[in-house]
């Protein structure tokens, strides 16, 4: 019997694997949360598929999303990233990733972990919207608006409400698998 999935992921095996194994599963590990924050920030204005297809390149280029290493990137490292055809070579987004690494660690110091901070917005457990169809899934919510405003106030870049909501979906802060999706079983 064929698995019924959320329709957005039926493009190919890369998308199906991501949907089946990662999307919407709660993530509490700071390193993984940071990876998704950076990847989602690079996605702004692009498709998630573009980012997902370059994910391994991003991992290698950005020191496997080690935020402590990224926070100390030199101008030379920025130029290396700008010449790397395996990633999105957008200077503002690359500089934002470095800034965001620094701000990420500031939040860790304040809250003990970034996970404590970000999950605090949803009371520590996923919100289940129980969408019937893809059109029932919002691009933003009041909570993503609130998180976005707070992140921006703290100095984060490329963290608009749409980016934040996509991050919430990716890390399981919200469950937006449609009701007929096999993941719900």
C-alpha cells in the first residue's frame, strides 16, 4: 500500500526522505535547531528544495553549523564562502549567518540553551493545527510574528515571520502534516 504524504513533498526522493524522517519532528538539540535557523534564513526568497538540495554543501562550507566556529569567521572565510558554488552566495545572508551565530550564543547564555528559549514560545510542546489540506497551512502565525520580532530585537538577521514559521515546522514546534498523512498514524 502506498504511503499518503503531504502533497508538497512528492517532487522526488530527496523531498520525500526529508518529509518522512525530519519535517515536523520535535527537535530540542541546539546544534540541529541552529542548522535549521541558518538554512531557513538562506531560503528567504528561494524554494526550500533549492536549500535542501545544497544542504550537504552548506554543512561542509559552514563547519557543520558549529555556531562557535561560525561566530568567529574572518573576512577571509566570508570570501571563501562567497566563492563556493555549492551554497547560496549571497553576501548579506552569509554575514547574517555569522551574526546569527553570535546572537544564538547570547541567547544560550541567557536561557541555558537556545532550545529552552525557542520552545518557550509554545510552552515546550508542539502545536498541532490538524490541517485537512495544504491550503489550511499558514505561512505565518501570531506566534511566528512574536518570535520574529523578538529575534530581530536581539539582533538576528533574515528572521522574518515566514522564515520563523518554516523553522517552527521543520523543527516540530508545529505539526502541519495534513490529516491524511501517514506520519500522523
